[in-house]
């Protein structure tokens, strides 16, 4: 159990949390949930994850601000932005992420990206 | 009494809504928001950007994408248009479509995060104008592209998402509507008068001297007769030329001087004012055009665009360009 890679999942939607948690736990990862940016930063500092899946449009601090704060502390931490919207790609703050994946019912792209960064 | 004014090139009407006593300090500018945190454009973080397509100032012997540089140009990491593929133009009844092919690049204008473009030293700022030329020349070799739009967003209200000083260019497989209108408008004038309308504007503005903000041996900055926003300015070369890429090093140096002065005057009038600037130049691979004249347009963001503007195409500008010019000229630098 102890050597399972840890994913911090940051999303304010309960449905996404449940779906992603189930999928990634089935894949053998340990999943921690944060429902907003502030909570995510707290958890990130207290119990450092191996990878972060980060929503952008959340109440309070948005995902791009969270991303920039996390990368300031751990530039090598892989962060995958996962948003329902394409338009945040215009914000160059998103460049700090490893990937920007648009949410979809098909999770193959997201799973592939997670494997890529956690098996590297 | 409000006044309607017509742009002589585009035929676009605007409304000058004179408001008594309107001064630069009456325009509310949001404080520049510095969010801080990791910056993907800063030296040391080169691996967060795609590999550079152009770099200036790298120390000899240092590898590509290493952290010693004065200016970098990199493709957009998450582009709206993609560089690979064919256009595959198709008709669908009366509608046209094609694949979203294009090049979107970011010019990182300085290695220093806190630098502001208007206050860059001459030797640093000129690199940006050189990079614009070099990238346009390179992209013009790609037959899929017809135009390269060069622009800068400064400040959140003008669309900038990062504080680190940068500008952008987008190579497009079509001519933007605004470019077509400008080319058509200037051609129509040329056919009628056998003169370049931009050259005529420069001549008249120098003579009248009521909208001429500043000048040097090669360039003039003026507030146009029918501006869309308060403090809109055009920077125009005195000598006729339709292509920005034809400018020599001496001309780029003079352009740097006047650009710096123009933006500093603007910032002194309304500190921290957000703005966009856009390069207007001839389409790629075009022969020299007698009717067209390259220039930069600087459009500050101090007014909002609402239903009337969207519906009519009219802009409502609360400050006459003659007043704006006076403030810009009189301000102490």
C-alpha cells in the first residue's frame, strides 16, 4: 500500500471526484480529494502528492493560480489541468502544467497522461 | 454637442461624446494585479515552453533552450490553431470551411519578469521589433499562410494573462476582415487620387499639428481623427512603404525610440493603463503596394464595448483626439 503513487484530485464537482477516484483507484493509485484551491494547497503542503489533476473553474482561487503556487514550490511536480472548457488555453499561466486535457466521458487521454508522468 | 466622425480609410463612423472637463485622471484603471507564483516565461523554466523558434542573446556555447537569453520566441504550448496538416478547403452550400491551420507564437520580450515593455532599455526593446521581422519573414515561406498578425496585450483588461512582458503573433491561412477593409479602403482612395491615403494623413497631420503627439526623423505618432477609444494612437513611418519587414536596422532603431516615447507618454497620462497594439502590414508575399502603408495602432482599454457598439460598429469615445493629443504632448516624461 505504501508504495502506491499518490494523486491529488482537485475538483469542486462531486460527480467528477467519484468517477475519477474510482477509475484511478482501480488503476492502483492512491487518490486524495480537494474541493477547492485553498484546500488543495493545504493538502499539497501537508502530504506531498506524486501528481495533481487540477480543475480550473472553481469557486475562490482558480486552478491556474493554484498551479502557479504549487509549481513555485515544486517545479518538477507533474500537474494535469482538467477542464470542461477550452478557452483557458488562452491564459499562458496554463503553460506551467504538463498537460491541458478537456474533460470527456472517455477518460483514455487523462489515464494515458497520468501513466506517462507516474511511470517516468 | 456630440460629433460624428468618419475614419477616411475604413469609412467607419465613431461618436465623440464630449464631456466637459474630461481629464486623463477621470478614467478608472484597475490596479495591475500581480498574482505571483511560478512563471513559465522566466529564465530557468524553459522546459515548460515548447522549444524556441528564435532566440537572441544566448551566450556562445550554451545549448538551445537553456537559461541565458535576452529574447525568446516559442510556439504556443496550447494553440488554438495547429501547424501540422493541410488546409483542406471545402464548401458546404454557401458556407466555407477549412482545417484550423495556423502558427501561434509568443515573443518573450525580456528575461526579467518585472520589466514593462514601455520602459525597456533601447537595446532590449529593439530585439522585439527585430523578432517580429524575422518571424514574419520565416512564416512567409509557408505557402499555407497569407497573413501574420502581430499584437501585444498589456494589462488584464486588454487580455494579458501573465505579467511577464510578451507579445504574440498568429500566422493565418486567410486575410482578416480588418486587413481586407484597410487594403480596400486605401486602394479606393488611391484609384481616385493617385496618392497613398496614409501619406496624405501624415502630411496633413504634420501641417495642422493638432493631433501630432511626437515625431522623430523616421516616424510620427498621432491620435487619429476618428479614434475608437480615448488615447488611441498610430505610429507611422514618414516614408512610404507597405511592408514592415522591409525596414532596415536604422529604421528599427527610430521605431524603438518613438514606441518607447509614445508608450511612456500614455503611461504618464494614465498610469498602468491597459492597451493593445497591433502591427498593420501588407499580406505575405505581396508585391510592394503603392496604396498601403504599414503602421502600428495602439488602442488603450479605458472604455467598454456594449450593445450599441456591437450592433452599429460605431464606437463611442468620450475624449476628442485633439484633447488626448494635448495631454499626451504636455505630460512630463
